[in-house]
C-alpha cells in the first residue's frame, strides 16, 4: 500500500476525529451501561477494528477502520470517569498509589506502543523502513 504524505496523515489523524466527537457522551454511556460493560464493549470493538486495520488492502479501507478504532475507544474513556469510584479505591490511603500506577502505565504504553509497533513491523515485514 503506497500513499502520499497527506494520505498517511489521514491514517494517523482520523483516529482522533471520531474520538473527540463522542468524548462528551462517554460519561452518559458509562452511567447507562455501567463502566464495566462499556469497557468490555470498547475492548471487543477496538479489537475488531484493529483486525480490520490489519486486513486492509487500500488506504480508504484503512482510514475507515482507523475511524472505527476512534469510535470504539469511547468505552475506555468511560473507565476514566469510573476509576474514581469507591469500588476501585477501597481505602483512601491506597488511592494515590493506584492513580500513580494507572498514570505511569498509561505513559509507558504511550511511549512503548509506537516503538513496539515499529519493531514488530520490521521483524514481520522483513524489509527496512527507509
């Protein structure tokens, strides 16, 4: 699959457009479905959208699959609202540690994701990226 720089920018940026458009409804969905149900739905739909990305044969299909990834991320946004619930932090003394661990894990994933994806692409594709 070859594309112009602008086409590649669409592949990267299309994820955030649907995510930002439905972000404000995340709390409402969490209240109606429950945080766990919303998260499970998000995990399943994100996995399906990721599979569509992997199977894409054209840039148009890849952009559409990335948009589905952005929409399916909504349930994970519900988790942010629900993470402050008393059920997730049983004692006040453990709350700062749990929130620190949650933030550090997210930051590590933010850095490790693109690097790990690049390494996997190099190993599985067998071709240099230059």
